[in-house]
């Protein structure tokens, strides 16, 4: 049985600094101790929750190795580098490059979050459909599971070159929505909780599928870890009603 990642576990896997872009390391640790907050630490690349070849034949081992060990790792490195640049800017009171730094934080940070969720959106031997409260919500918000599948796969196939297909819980409207996140951080809704993501950047599929993105998206749908998606959804609605 593969591990099911919850929202709390996702945050933990991203590093204790996931939502803290605070002050310098020593001062930050001191204030954290005073306030009984977890200490800030660099972001880390989480290990895959399965073997490199576990998603075959839908996604082959070579693709997973390059995607996780090179591309995902680059976003983690880029995020840490951007935060170091921000530390230096605050220390010198020189914010002349703040626009670039903020862009790097948003781009690399969102890339890290989405890739971590992507690895935990798939499993071998997956069930074809969700069950329980998630299935009920899908049928309510999309009309039927087939309608949802049609919308999600079409959105992922037609999204612009560097994008994601996303199923998210939108708490203000209390509904599920399908989004196509541009790059990693664009075309999203503030406050929406991503539950399921399909990476449609070329690095996610080109080694195996070349320019045949529709085939990759259809293959991705065959290995969705619906129990994990359901757990994230149930946690999201519990937090809203707590």
C-alpha cells in the first residue's frame, strides 16, 4: 500500500519553512523559539513515495528519474537561492532586484509544491474512480464523473506549453474546480486547495511520448491515486467547517 499524503504531510515534506519567508537565520530561530514556532530550514527535495519504475508502463523509469532528480530538484534549489537573495537584500537594505526575487520565489516555490503533489497524485494499480464523499462532490459539481474526466483531460491537453491541469477545492464557493495553472503560479484562484495535479510541461512526458501530450494525459488518468486525492479533499472540507 503506497503512502497517502495529506495537506499537513505535504507541508512537512516541503520543509518547515513552507510558509515562513522570515528574517535572518539566527534571528529567525530566536524569534521562533520565543513564539514556540518551528525553526526555519532550507527546502529539501522529498524522496519519491515509490520506486522509479513503479508507474510503468504509463510513465517510464527514465522520465521519472529525470523529472524528479533534475527538474524538481532544480525548483528546490532555485527556491532556496531566491530566499538567500532576499536575506541579502534585507541585510543591505537594497531592494533594487526585489521584482526578480519575488518572481523567483513564486515560480520555484509553486513548482516545488506542485511537483510534490504530483508525485503523490499517482500510484501503480490505481482504482479507476474515486469513492465516497469525493465522488459525490464530483457528481454534484461536474454533473458526472465522465463529465469531470472530460473537462479535466481536455484542460490538461489544451493548456499552454508550460502548465498544469489541476483539480482544486474552492472554499469560498464550496465547490470543486478544474484549473490550468500557467507555469506554476499563474491562472490559479487564491485560497483554492489543489487536490490532484497533472504536470503538462514537456519534461513530464517528452522522453516517452515526444509531442503526443494527449496520450500522456490519458495515461496519467489511469494511475491517479484516488484514495490520496479523497483524503486531501476530506481534510480540506474539514478545515473549512472546523
